[in-house]
C-alpha cells in the first residue's frame, strides 16, 4: 500500500496525479508512509523529525509543502485540534 495505490483508491490515475503536480518522489512517499501508519495525528514537526531520520536531506519546507499538496488533492486531512498550537494531519480519509 503506497502513495500510488492511495491515488488509485481515490479514483485518480498516475497521469491525473501528475496533472495535479503530484509527482511521486522518495520524500513524498516517505511522508505518506509515515502518515498512513500513524494514528496519533502528528504535526508537521513530528513528521519532519521522523522522516528526516530516514532521509537526512529532507527539509522542513519540503515536508510542509508536501502536506499542503496532499491536503489539496484529498489524500490527507488537516485537523484543527483544540488547545494545540500546531496543525495535525491524518491519512485516514
């Protein structure tokens, strides 16, 4: 179960993913993999810390822009949790 399969489950083809600027990269796959297995609704900072252990060259800006892109394309949800300063993310659509 990976990023490409999620796109297909959402009735989007790889071609449509590219149309929506959803180029599949190692970084995007790693972010998606982390989110799909996580039930704690991590923040962008949490995601960055976890993914950067595997991909040391990833930047916080890349994580944040990827989360925004995935949200825009309906692959993840951004959650507003009361009494928290940071946005949280969920891949359980």
